[in-house]
C-alpha cells in the first residue's frame, strides 16, 4: 500500500501531477534515483520494481494484458506516479464497488432510488396514485445505517395504500428496502423472497440480487469495530458464509448478464475474504485478471487496489499460484531499507528459484524477478545482465519489456559499461507508454550529470524533455553560465526560464556574486510577479516571484533600500555592515532561511553531485556574527546584529537562521552585550529574553 500523499493517479481517466519543489514540509520525498529497492510510497516509476507500491506494480502488469486499455498519457510528463488517489467514489463518498465494504450498505440508497423510480414508471399496471405515493415514499427514505432506520409514516401509508397487484409488488420491494437499510435482515429477506414470482422483471431480478446483499450484511453483523475495521479475532459463522455464497451464486446463475452481475461478483469476493478462504479468493482474482478489461466489471486500478487490500496483505508465497499475483508479492519482499539493508522477511534466492514452475507460462517475468533479486539483494549486476539480453531497439515496449531493459541499464551502470549512455539513448525511441520516457530520461540525466555531460542535457537538441528533471538540475548543480543561458534561451519553456533566472539571482545575491547580480537583475521582466511567502513553488503551479529581487520598497525592519542597491553596495564593499544586514533582512522577510536552493540532494540522487555554482550557501547568523566582530560597523549596526542573532533562537531555542549554532551561554553573552553596550538602542529596549 502507499501513504496518502498528493501525487498522481495512473489509469484511464487519471490525473498526473508533480511533487512540488518548494521550501517547507512534505509527507514524504521521492528518491530521485533508479538504484533503489526502498519503499517510500511516493516515488513509484513506470517500471516494475521493489520500490513501487504493490498496486502500481499490479496495475502495470494488468496494462500489459491483451485487451487492456492504454494508460492515459499525462498533460505534463512526470517521473513519478502513484495510484493512491482519486479512486472511484460513490455519491456518499464511499467506493461504488460493494466488494470494497458493505459496512455502509446505505451507499446504494441514491442509485436505488433512481432505479426504483425508473422501474415503477415503466410498469403501466401500477395506478398513477399508487405510483406517485410509492415514488415519494422511496425518495423520502433517508437511511442512516449506523443507527438503523425506522419506517416513515409516508412509507407505511404508501405500502398499505397499494391495492393493485402490481402496486403491491412494488410496495413489498419498498418495504424490504426499508427493512434492509434499518438492519432488519430477516424482514428484508422475507419481503425480497416474496418477489421470486413477481410479474415485473425488474422486481424479480432486483429482489433476487438483494437476497444476496442481505445475506452478506447478515454475515457481517458485529464483524466490524467502530472504525470500520474487523474486530480482533472476528470470525463469520460457516453457515452464514455458505448462505451468502449460495444467494450470490444463485443470482449470477439466473442472471449471467444481469444488471447487478458485476456487483454480485464483487460481493462474492467479499464473502471469500470474510471467510478467509484465500484459495477461492485468489482463484476469483486470477479469473478476473484473465478477462478482458471490459468484462471484469471493475477498472484495473480499482482491481489492483482491492487485490492489494484483500489478498496480498495477508498472503504468503506458498498460498499464491497466479504468476502475476505472485510476482507482485515477490517484488514486495525484495524491498530493502533506505541504506540498502535487507529485511527479516526478505525473499531468499533459493525460495525465488523454487517458484520456477509457477511461472512456466511467463518465463520473461520470472527472469526479470531473478534479475531484480540479483541486482538489488545479491549485489550481482553481471548476473542480471546475463538474465536480461539487450532488446533496447524496439518501436514500443510493454511495461514488462520496459522494466527488463531499464534493469539491464541499471546493471550496465553498476558495471561502469562504456556503452551505457548509448543504451539509454537507444531506449528512448521505444519508451512511448505513459511514464516510460520520463524514467529513461531520469536514467540518462543521472548518467550525464556524473560524466561531465550537463551541457549536453541543456543543448537545443537535448533528449531530456521532462521539465522536473531539467528544473532539478538547474536548481542544484548548474553554474552561473548555464543558468544565465537558460534564463534567456528561446527554446526553453517560460517556466524553465523563470526557474533559471530565479536560481541565478538568488545564488548570486547570497553567495557573493554581487557584481554579477547587478548585471543579471536586468533580465527580470517588468511584468514579473513579486508576491512570495515561505512556500516558493518551483513546480510550475504558479509563477515564481522573480520581482522580489527588484522590489523598490524598503524591506525589513532596518530601513534597508531597494534590494538592487544593497547588492551594488556589497559589490563595491563586501564588508559593508549595513549592506550585510540588509541582505539578512531580504532573506528573513522573504522566508528564505533554510531555502530549498541552499541544500543539496543526496549524493546518489539527481542533482546530488557538487554544485557548479561558486560560493557557499548564505546563513544570516554568520553575517550577524561578522558584523558583531567588524571594526568598522556602526553602533546601531552592531546592536541590530546582536538583536537579530539572539532572535535566531526565538522562541524554540533552535537556530532558524542557518550557519553553525552556538550554545546558550554564547546567546546569553550576546544578550548581555546588547543591554550593556547599546542600552539606548531601540533593539536593546525591545529585546527582553534570550533563548
């Protein structure tokens, strides 16, 4: 399973988005690398692997099956994908698939009302007064399944007022529906059973189907706790399971093309889950997998969600026989920790090899599993290469074929093969299915970054098109020359030009390139936005506030001039105390302490090589200490530096200004010095504590 995070959905009608590259907190952060088997829940790729959510792996394998619909390409290509969000929902906010849980049986009330009205209007033998009363009573039925539902006066009157044979039949159904929602399963079963010989075909079929739902809900009585989870040690009586299975199978046999066939099949899977009958449950899932997508009655993403929750969560390698389900299980058990350490329940190579017979009809998938184990757990990239022959020159790749070649490329990288760059380039032409090209681009970008190929990545003919890859390299490793080039590149997107210019000006302003800043700030368009907050968003969701670098109004609490003037003063006199403090005011007022552009990704991730931009990241605390020690700073400059340095620790006693922290005794000394040496300054009078 995956954590609840806002990323993208894979599948028909899906939405794709990008992790925001901004200062601030995240639910989790994706690992921008390929050579990882650690599961985080937010860095799935369009290649099968241990790092992926099990539902993603299953959805990719399902997409390879004959007749499966092509996954929808995103409007904006993204490296990472996630199917956790935007699952199909019913009108009441729950899943529309009854197999996901009948704990809230009231979820069908809205659809049931519409179906009832359509059916009774289609029956000409129901007198109009009876029809109107029964429709109104059905619409007035507003069940609350957590508390039970009492029959309303209107419902009782409508039921009792039906005198025609057809009207009585619909009244019996309505009475049964009210009993069902109220939790009176005996009463509901009796009324629905009475419709077995009804003349109206909708009543006959729906009554038969509802007998199955009644049986399922009867089996679930006292099964769930108040949070909707199975109670500890909860079990369903075998007779109740048998009754529910018989009722559902009876409906499915009588109505193989019925309106509720798919729903009944979903409920049957739920019965197997309630009974903990894993053999029947897996057989049912295997049968669904073998069907064309249109004949499953459930979309592939929802099926993956259900299998993950109902089968894989409690499965063992010995209980699974379908090769697709077993492969997903095996990949889950090849996961490692963030540092590559294996877990206590990691799949051994001997245990994997023993599964060969179950993959007799899918040897390519089994070879991929063996190669995955060799690469991630065995540390044997050469074996992975032997198991995965080169097949990079293809017009199109299935997701399994793509995964095999991606893993081969990773093994070539591990072996430092001299032809690996060419392999990645070759792979691009066939990587056409959604999510595939960005994954190859990530591989190529990682290679180029580490082999002096950064300029090639931003050449006019660069194959790297995925914007988030380009952004990450500009923000973390590009030097001033490359940033200046991309800030003016006609072929770059407006977003990329903004990212390059913002990064260039920020790093020039804070890393000592003040003279260059004075020249480059002229590139800021007159129409550039200036509004900013702590969460400067580099994702492209909103414009970057580039005009913060040219804002003319005074900034902060120390009477600082427009920011370009501060930069001009630092360009001519880097030790100017007032200008140093005003640079601090710029970063403080704009929330740039601990800013994303001042940190470097992990060494093995994209953007993790040493930055090519000259100078060190800026820290306000260092500047304040420099002003304190300056022989030329004015008394007011020193007082303000002391005031701000103490406040770097307010109110948490944690340094929020960057730089190397100091002990409380040092902060106490700053506080005492401010009070002693500059007692009449506004800053000494304002400061009452140290932290």
